[in-house]
C-alpha cells in the first residue's frame, strides 16, 4: 500500500517545472521533501492533488493501486489523498464545521451535524485552536498559524490514507509547531497515514521524525537519505542544490 | 467554465431542458369562467369594471389610467421590454365564479396545484391567513378567527373595495399615483385581485399573512393590486410567493403594492419570486412610513425572464425606518434588475439596503438603487451594501446606485463589491472531497448567508431550496 509517483513531468503554461519526479510514500511512513525555493516542491503537491493549473505531461500517480492521473481533485480526496495547502483561501460565510460536514458526507459517511461538531471541538482542543474560529468563516481573517492549524484539524477529521503537508510549519511559533507536528505524527503512527511533509527547516522534523528524506533540485529528486541529510542541510544550506 | 473536467452543461435554449429544474412548471386544464380577448382596449376596461360591479369612481379611475397608459412611454432603463408581445396578452382571465372559503370549494385541478406548491399545508401550520390568486382572480381566502375577532381585515382587493369602499377610496393610488410609471398605470387600468389588509391600532399579528400568485394560462397578464394599512402601533408580516407553468411564450406580471405604515407600526413584506423563466415581472412596490414606523422589504428574486422591481420606502415621519434585503439570482436567459429606493423626508429617519446578487450561465444581475435625503431630513442615516457574485465568464453584473443628498448633517455609507468564484476556492473545497457543483453551491450559500440569517427561518429555507435548484441547473 503506497502513494506511488513515477517519472512525473509537469508544465505550468509552457514552462516545465517538474522534469520527471519519482517517489513513494508507504502507509504509515513519514517522508520529508526538502529543497530550495523554486525547486518544485509545491508544484508537486498541487499536481498530485489535481490542481487544474498544473498540466501533467508524463508519468503516473497511483494511490493503493488506483490510477489518479485523470481523477478530479474531489475524486482524489475521496480516494484518500489530502493536501494541507501552503496558502489556504478563505471561504466567506462557510464555517469549518459546514465544510467538513459536507466533505464527510461527500465521502458517503452518514454523520450528523452534531457528531461532526463534537469531533471538531475535540480536535480543536487537542490542537489548541480557539473555539471562536470554528464558528467563523473558514480562514477569513485567520492568522497564518491559525490557518495552518485548521488544515491539520481538517486532515485529522478526514483521516486520509496519504497526506501532503505543504510548508505547514511556516508561520507557526514553536508551541504551535510542536502541536502540529505531534498531531501529524499521531496520524502516521496510529492511523497509518502516509505523510509527505514539505519543509525548508529542520525544526519541524524534530517532532515529526521522517523515515526518509528527499531533496529536490530544479524539478527533480536530487538526493535521498535518512535524518543525517537534514543535519547536513542545516549545516551547509541548499547551495549545492541551487 | 469547466476547469476540473467532467462537467456536462445543459443544452442551451430549450424550454424542455429548463423546465426540468423547475418544479412547478405544469399547467392545469381548466375551463375559465370568463376570458377577455387578447390585447387591451377601452371596452375591455369598462367591461372589466362592470363585471366587478365597481363603484363609479373606480371605473373612472381605470378609464383615466387607460388614457394615460396609451400616451406614456415605457421606462428607458432596466431590461429589454421590446420582447413583450402586448397584443398577445389576455388582460383578464377569470378562472372560477366565486372565491372559496374552504379548499373544498376550489376545483380539484386547481387545488392539487396549490397542494403541490404547499399552500394549504403552510396555512394549517404557520399562517394567520392565506389568499390564493389564480390568473386574474383570488380563488381562495382564509383568516384565523382569532385575528378576525381583533378587527384584522384580510380580503381580496375586489372584496376589499366592495366591503370597505371608503377606506379603499381614501388610500388607493395615494402611494403609487396613477401616472407613476407605465406599468403601474397599466395596473391601475386593469387591476384585478391582490390583497386588502387593515390592521387596527395596536394589534400585533403574530403569524404571517400569505398570498400566493399563480399564473396558469399562456400569455396571461396578471395585474394584482395590494393595499396594506397598518394602523398606529400595529405589526404584521405579509408574505407572497408565485409560480407559473413552463410555456415558451411569455406572460406579464405587473403588480402594484401600496403600504401605509402609521405611527409606530411595523410591517415586513417578504417576497419569494419564483416565476417560470418566461414571465416579465414588472412590479411597483412602495411604502409610506410615518413617525417611528418601520418598513422592511425582503425581496427574493429567483425566477422570471426579466424582473424590474425596486421596493421603496418613503420615510415621512420623524425616526421612521426603512430596510430592504434583496437577493437576486440570474441564470440562463434571465435578467434580474432589482434594488431599492429610500426617500428620507423627515429628521432622524434611517434606512438600510442590503443587496446580494448572483449571476451564472449567462444571466445578468443588476442592482439599481436610490437613496434620497431631502431638505429637512436632518440627522438622517442610510447604509447601502451591494455585493455581486459572478459564477462564470458568460455572466454579467451591473451596479447603478444613485444618491441624492439635499441636507447637511446626514450620514450615508455605501459599500459595493463584485467577486468571482475563484478557481482557488473551488480547488480548495474540491480537495476536501466536494464535487465542483457542491463546492460552487457552498460558496454561493456562504455568499448569501449574511442576508439569509436575517430572513424568517421558513422563508430562508424556501429560498435556499430554490437557490439550490437553480444551482442544479448549472452543472450536470
């Protein structure tokens, strides 16, 4: 059981941004994807989720044996993929409760509004999210950190098979970072969620320990290794990958 | 519009396809008690008045209106009125001889239609009284005994004229004068049906009074006339709904509504307009609000081919308040030209207009509004918020606000936004598992939420349901 990406090439407009990326994330595995700005990490995340601006020209994406190449974003979501986006957009007039209730029902779960409310409140307490935010329009006027926590809350409620966390650590203070990382680690360990965590920094990986580390360079995976790669990057920076 | 693949668009321009998302598009086969010929003549006007056994003054009023109508030009703003086939229209269609007091008296075919709409059920559960108009005549009416005992009058306009001739004569045509605009003049010449309501001093009517307007005939003209008088310190909520069969050729609905809100009275008038997309809906609605009175228009325009409607409040007494909450949804082949007018004549009067419009599938939504603060209206305050949401590249939204301020020491706020449903919003919700259609509907509901939460629950539910039906028509 795995999320398998093979030889993925992606264009934005006429520009090739990914030049053949291959990687695998197994169930319950945490894989870190690092690399300098502009190396294609976010493009990979959005292309995997089926964002319409990213045209896949070659390669394959396979989730537990199911071909995702022609699936729309909602079909990918319902197949078990989740993306905690780097810049969550606001949805005026729609609370996280309403959004999640609809998401769960779209999955065919027959949950009551009250059940969902309770589950969300429990997760919010766990993630130290102010209850007031649960009633407000999703992401509207939220701080950077609040948005990121809300992404993790949604991930935990939707319990995906595979989750991509796109720079979920940026904009978080150290306490929030710990909470978010522990929350994600719990998903990997207890729920067997395979996690692809995209980050620039070592600090998140202290709490969300990756099984493997990949480094991206100019739209390709340039290096693969263990935690020692993170230490090395922290020391010498991304120069050799730019 | 499809950016996420797998979208099936409905065939364009076929009545059959459109009617599939319109739940009330059937017609009843009935034998009319009386039908006028097509087109409008002076003889039709005199015949109509004679058939109704009206007092002489009303007959003369109609004839005067007919003369003015012939000379008056059509409005030079709003939508395309050249498509109306004036000479094809039946200006008077009388379905049955007598207004029923129980549903048993209503012919089966007609009763079934109103059962499908849900009027008798609503009447039992939540209304203080109901009036049902079918083409030109009110065919059913009721009022709870407890309200009648308090002196509340809720009649068809024709009955009102017969039973309360002095009261009608005193107020009829005073808020919307005879020569106000071409459509109001037309109504003054050939009006038939509508509601007459009188709420005595200090009486608060707890349950809404509802009128339902149904057009059944093809090329029908429906010209109801409503007069509501809320005496000092009284309170009433009047609700109207409407629908029509799915014909290919158009019908015309040109109503006039006049409301008198006396000192300290409160009137709320809620409209859920769901005409089929062939109906021209050209309506004049106006309220006169006296000292410390409150008038609130809740105007939901979801159906019709063209709607031109700008409910107005004339704030005539100190501290009078006027409010309009307007929701418009323009889909394929529809133009909603809606808004509000607030005329401040007295000191410390306040008004608020909130308008939310949605256009999709090539529809056009126009906000047209006016706030006028006259000399002498010191300390007047007005706030206007109009937000438009455009769902695709083929659709259109326009905003035409007019502000006329003739007094110092007043406050006027105006906010307007136009937004498009963004790809990023759709992608975000879809990435959580919602289909493109569900995501779009959720964004639309969120957009309407600030207005919906101010509408009484039952009507908000009905409007939400209609919005959702409209949304179903946009994606397969």
